[in-house]
C-alpha cells in the first residue's frame, strides 16, 4: 500500500514539514525567487523567519499550505521593508575640507523638508510611523507595543497620519 503524506495538523508540525526541505519548501522557495527576486541567502533568511513564526504557537490549523504561504508573504514584505531601512553605508572620511564637499543635491532638500513635516506631526503620529515603517513592525505588533486595541485602530490612525503628512508635505513643496 502506498502511504499518503500526512497533512500537518498543527503549526509545529507544519514548521517541521517546511524545515524538512520537501515539496512545500521547494514551492515556497521558488515563489520567493520568482515573485520577489530574492537571492539564495535572502530566501534562506525569509524561510527561517517563516519556520520560527510557525513554531511560536502550537495550535491546530485548517489550511496548512494557505497559512504557510500567507506567513511567507507577510515575512517577505517585512524583510523587504527592513532591507530598505537598514542599508549599510560605508563610513566616510571626516578629513574633508570645505572645498571637498559637493554641492547639495535636490534629494537632501526633500529629506530636510520631510524632517520638518514630521516635526509638525503629533507625537502619537510619529510613534506610529516610527514603529510601523522604520522599525518594520506589523500592525499587530505596533498595536501591542503602543497599547492600541487592535491592528485596525493602528491602520486607521496610520492612514490618517499619512494623509495629514501628505497634505502638509504637498503644501510646503
């Protein structure tokens, strides 16, 4: 008799299935490479995050494959968001004279304008933006960290903050 592969019933079993490098893991890795154009080390990092997320809670599940791809998608977006924030810049030489400095570029003006616009935002708005966009926290993590009732509240407040900032930023440009 042919034995059917057993479908994982808990998150922990699903994590073990993905860690075993079977068919599901191969499809998830292919999804990362082709959909998000990630390199092999980046794929490994995201897959490790997915396995750790699944291992965090040992609870029953209904759709193992759907949950695994949903967590994969969310972790990939968080990875890409953090990758953009945490770029490593080479340390520059501080021995330059005034003649060595280049003329300011227009992007620097935009950064200064953005900093001034953020200074006009409320402290709560700045905390939300810092937690979600700069620290890379999910809406749920932001809600827990800043003591909001739910991720929906965080989403609504972030949306309101961003709209206000866009209005101020557009008016000052």
